[in-house]
């Protein structure tokens, strides 16, 4: 897969070792820009960086006992940016908590386990593909508006398809 844009991923987890494991797992790709946060509040302060994806732990009170939990942070993220994909990550296996996160517009709920890194890689790949399709769609829309002649539009469209392969 050809990547034309750096993908900014926010990782938010209060467990320093787990956060480092996440960071190491995803820094192997040169087109990922990984930004880590030990609290949700720190993540909120950096939302102006416009992340492409946020992986957010549900429990966030190890560093700061009175810290907001992941669900509260998710609500604040949605108030700032309703479009950024947010994946909730937790040791919590309760279907009620998972459904509550999804009801508050989390895109996914992933349980921390031996296979969760593989699941997160799948989710990131999906986000990458969605971003590429979005970019193609925007380019096609702009090209169709820019060129009045159908022949010129077709030539530009074919050129753009080869550019994204």
C-alpha cells in the first residue's frame, strides 16, 4: 500500500509500560507519527494537532487519581472533533461498558489481550484506507469541477488513479 500522508496517531494510556509497548508497536511504520499521553487531559490539550486516530484507554487514573476516565475524555474529544476515529482500549470485559463507549460514539472497543495489537493494526489499516479513499474522492471532485471538457476530466482521472496506486 502506498501512503502519501503521515498518519498522526494519539495513544492515551496511564500505564507507562503499556503505553511504551503501544508506541513501539506502531513506530515501525515511517508514515505513522505517534504522539503519546499519560492522561486524557494532556491529549485534549493537543487536539489542535488534528490526529487521524486516537487510541484511548478506558481507565486513566494511575498517574493522577482524580483524572477523567476514557469515557469522559471521549465525550470531550467528540465536542472538539466529531470525525476523528477513536478506539477505546481497556482491560474491562464488561459488555455494558463497551456498549456505553460505543453509544458515546467510540468507533471501536478493544479489550487489552494477547491479540489486541493485531486488532489495533487492522483498525489503523482501515483508517489509512479510508483516508486514501477520502483523498481520492476529494481529488476527483475537484478535478470534475476544474475541467469542463469530459475528455480532459477522463485523462486527469486516469492520471490520479495511477498516482494513488
